[in-house]
């Protein structure tokens, strides 16, 4: 075949796909998509980094599935097998664990940057709410995945978490029983959590991620109101950067940076496996949950045994629940009836929440 | 009030049928999600230790059916046993011989040798069991 035939055949093939997929419309859409450029643009990258880390989770999770066995008698041994016998097994598991933690961290950074850059304003309320659901699902991934190695720390963390669910008013006991697959944390819980971790949560996450990204596409990336105002006064439009290739290549560099951080952490600090869970051993000294549950964990430690007519953990759970609902409803209370922003309240609550999360997490870690 | 037309009746019938069929699909799913209660052979007493092998001022976790029980030998003649499940959030407690207290590592709850809460978040005392000696065997049983 002459050399010139090959590009022609490729063009024909591309044309064949084009005709059937309508890719020109997608190209057209991407070509016209822009991202606002201002002093806060750097914060826009965190949503993309979170998405990238989720992709890493999916890939490494699929790899781990090839060897992992979700039963109380085999789970610990199968993870031990992965990290000691399977080539690069330690690395894959370590990357899975580290990227889970980094993903939750970047999701929190993304959430707070949206709060302070006012990305939740009308008409982006549903984008905010779908993001909150995704954060909740990420925490669900963390909680369910934590038990899977079936080690001592994860066993007791799950006991505490499930018992905390039991303290919820009305539905608590049924919810805890549903989560545990019985009255206590056993092999049945492990099997359930495995199901949640690899089937239920990924399905829900895919649906909400699709909604979240579709909404981001629909409304575009928001510009903070003070930048809009400044440019309006100057009579100048807000500078824009093309999404492709300018923003995307920058985002790609951010992904590389995240990958580099992940590689360093996973290689230098391999995720420990710990001791196999023994339901008839005492909870070990220094036990604590993953860092993203440390703030509520430490708060529960400080609460007295009874608050008014409630037991301490019940009061704590109700408090955390109300706080989560209130925070989720942020787009609806952060503006008044006339649509004016309650700036002081919003900034105050945001700063207080960050202060509580960081200080109580540190106290929970070190005390 | 307008008379219901044939169309609205058909619409009602269709939506009602869909709702009923959805309910009939969901009901077994919901029931499936609820874990069945597994009957356990009732355990009334267990031989927890040999008196000779348990040092003074020490504790030992023993299996009582599906639950852990903490057996404590306070001195030569004083034996006690408590359900080892913390009343706060279900962690398994341990005996601290230095302070002669029962400790839950999860949220730093302390109980005294009578199973009563000394400090920390636990809301209730530990469940108490009866201990008796049968020769050299230490036998734990449920309180009547």
C-alpha cells in the first residue's frame, strides 16, 4: 500500500465515526468553552484533582479486587497476600489508601473554595447539593473501605461508627442493624461493606458525578461577585481562558503534581496493615479513626455521658446531623429574602467550621 | 367538579398499576436488606479460667456466647466479671491493673471495680455477671 493511503484511510475512518457519533458538536462545544481568569482561578483545579484521584481509586480498586476475598476468615490474609506476595501489590494497595485520603482532602479544599469564592450562588444550588452528596459518598467509601482489611483498628472503628448510627432517633437501631448485617460487627458486616464499597457507592457516585459535571457544564465556572463587580465598574469583561487546551493542560499539570505527591507518599510511607481483628480482644490504646472522622471522634470524647435527657453520643449525633443539614442548605440561608448575601455570617461560619475541623482533628490525633 | 373522563380514569389506572407493581418489586428488596435474626444457643454460664493460672490484680477477656466478658481477679478471694462492651459506643474494654479500673480505649471511658462509670462519656454502668469457684474452675454466669 502506498504511504499516502494510510492517512486517507484514517481520515475515512474518522469520518465514519464522526458521522455516527456527532463528535463535531462535542468539539464545537469544547472549542467555545472558557474558564474565567482571576486571582482565585487556582482554586478551580481542586475539583479536577478530586476527580482525577477518584479515577485512581477506581483503577487501583479494580486491581485489588483480583486478589481480595471479602470474608472474616480470609480478608486479612488476602490483603497480606497482596502486600507481601503479589508483585507491586504493596504499591497498588498503598496508592489506593493514600489516594482515598488525598481525594477526601482535596474534596474538602474544593468545598471550602466554593464557599469562599461564592460558587454556590443562584443558579448553582443544585451543583452545590450534588457536590455535598458526593462528599458524603466519599466519606461512605472511606468508612466502608476502612473495614475491608479486617484489622483491629478498622474493626473497632466500624463498631464505633455503627453504634453511633444506632444512636440516631427513631431509625437508629434499624439502620445500625442494616449496616452491620446483624446485631454486631461480624463477617456479615464485612461482606455488606464490601458490597457497599464496590457496587452501591460506585453506582451512586457515578450518577451524582454525572449530574455534578453536567451542572458545571450547564452553568459554567462561577466568578466571585467582587470580581464581577470590579470588572463591571471598570467596564471591562472578565478575562477568559479557553478550556481546551489552556485550562485543560494546566489541570493536567495539577494532576501530575497530585500523582507525584501520591507516588512519594505511597512509596515512602506504605499503608500499614496492622493486626488481624479479634472480636474478643480489647480495643487497643491509641485507637482512632481516619483523620477525616477525627473531629467528631474527639468531640464525642469530650461530651459528658448525659446532656439534658439525651445520652452524650445521641446528643453528639443529633448535633452533627443538624450541622450537616444546615451546611448542606448553605445556598438557602447565605442570602437574605432580597437575594443579598449574608457575607459576615457565611465567612464566620466557614472559618469556624475550618477551625473546628482542623483543631479537633489535631487534638484527636495527638491526644 | 368535572366528571372524570375515560382518559383520566385510564391515567389513574395506569399510574396506580405502576405504583402497585413498583411496591411489589420494592417490598421483597426491602425485606431482603433486613438481616435475619439468627437464634443463638443460650449461654448461661462458662468456665472462664483456672484460679491458679490467673494472677492477682489482673483481668482476662473471655467469650460468653457471642459477647466478651471481662473477668477480674482483684485479690485472693475477690473475683468480678462484667460485660466487656462499653456502654458508650460498643468498644471492648480492658482492665488496667495500675489504676485498678476498667478502661475503654476508644473514647477514654473509665469504670471502677463495681462497673460504675468513673469518668468519660459512657452513659451507663457495665453489665454485671456472677462469678463463683467450682474447685479450681472460675465460673461466670448471668445474673438472675
